[in-house]
């Protein structure tokens, strides 16, 4: 049943997008762990390690914003409580 004039298919598409972002966050964490291992074994420099962690933090933030905005769209613009 459509909610607020939005089709069920549209809502399901937003939910699929949120699921994809959650999956992407898990992959980001896997890269973070890999960077720790590579740094700990001396395969990457301190500077590269710091840059990589900064990049991963930025990606995490972007995914969080995307999840929030997609959830707002799914809920017809209403904040989740």
C-alpha cells in the first residue's frame, strides 16, 4: 500500500539503497582493518596510513549522510524518531 502518495516499489528502492550503504560501510571497515595490518607490519608509512584513515573517515561520513537522506526520502521527508 502506498504511503503518502509514494509507491511501495519506490519505498523498497530506497530501502535497497540504505542496505547498499550499510554494506559499503562494512567494506570501509574491512579496509580500515587492512590498513592497520599493513601499517603494523611496516608495509605503509605513517603518513600514508594517516591519509588512508582520513579518506576512510570521509567515506564513512558521506555514507552516513546518504543513509540519513535516503531514510528521509523513504519516510516522506519526516525525521526518524
